[in-house]
C-alpha cells in the first residue's frame, strides 16, 4: 500500500471524497493506494456556537479563521514529527506546478487546510508553518475545490493508479512543453483528416512530428514555458 495520506481540514467535510471518489482516484482510494481523512474544523470551534472565525482586526469586510482554532486542528491531525507538508490552499500561495505535484506524490502525503471567508489569521500560518499553495490566479469561495484539484493531480501519479505507467511521463508540463495534438478514429471527420504521418507507421517520423507539434503549440499558447526550457534540446 502506498503511504500517501491526505488529511483535509475543512468546514465542509461532506464535500469529500466527492469527485475524488469516482474514476481513477476513486478506484485507487477503494484499492487502498492512498488514504483520505477529513477533519471538521468546527469541532475545534469556540463556545456554544463552536465559532471558528471572527471579525478582521483593523476592520473591513468578511471574517477571518481564528489562529487558535486552526492551530489546534492542524496539530491534532499532524502532530510534531509528522513528515507531511502542511499546505494552506490560498490564492496568495505559490502556484501549484506539475513538478510540485510530482514531489508530493513521491512523499508521504499532505495536510491540507481549506480556507473560507477572507482567509486565515497570519499567526496560524506562521505558527503551524503552513505553506500557501494556489491553484491559479482567480478566487474560489473556499479551499475545498483547490484541495481536490491538488489531490487529484497527485493521486493519478501514485504507483499503480494509472493503467500505463508511461502515460504520465510525456504529458503536458512533464517535458516542459504542452502535449502534442491527439487523433483517433474515424480517419476522416467533418472534412478533416488525421495527419498522414501519424498513419505512416514510421515511429521516428511520428515522434519528430509530435515533438514539433508540441513545440509549436507551446510557443503559441505558453511562450513562458518555452523560455523556461531553453537549453533542453
Ligand atoms: N480574501 C482572500 C484573498 O483575497 O486572497 C480570498 C479568500 S477566498 C474567498 C476563501 C478561501 O478559498 C481561501 O482562504 C482559500 O483557502 C480558497 N481559495 C480561493 N482561491 C484559491 C486559489 N486560487 N487557490 C487555492 N485556494 C483558493
């Protein structure tokens, strides 16, 4: 059994496993290739109403998750000595990349704190050494979907999850390029044919075509990736 163990701290545990419970990740969960645990943040709330948030110091809109509540939850699920990284899903975080996903997949798991409202008290972030991770330059209403995105990306890389272990190796971002175009049957569709070379059986030429196609696509859509790749080939 793989050691990948995801612990998600959330105000909405009922959202899990959600989409992670179907298809590749769902089957892998069932097969014990990874483990998912949710922790209900409100269980650590204060007072009769189990309050987890309070008004922002300095005023302003929205509410902020309390540091004492967050720290207790994080420490309950990830005591001293737990080697797993503690991640806070946050639009302020470092953008998630395939390289980071692969590093996480090679590790023991992750503790994922899902923010809500305006965010988390800064002292909890520092005290618990939470690493802020963003899934993109837009704002979601909560960290749960972001946590699912991260977990899904990791789980599909775990040994035994994908049918063909090579299918992950040449995908978008793995080589520093976006992936080449794909085609399948029928040979002609709506007046468009599959490029002849892909039907030629000449594997060297097919490889060269795919490399060139990927490079052109990446140049058109993500020149930033090409720039970061200079010197690779
Ligand atoms: N006030 C925050 C800001 O401007 O940075 C946004 C808070 S957002 C409404 C609530 C929660 O959703 C965040 O604490 C975070 O956990 C999650 N979230 C929103 N956008 C995200 C993103 N792009 N990546 C990861 N998590 C995100």
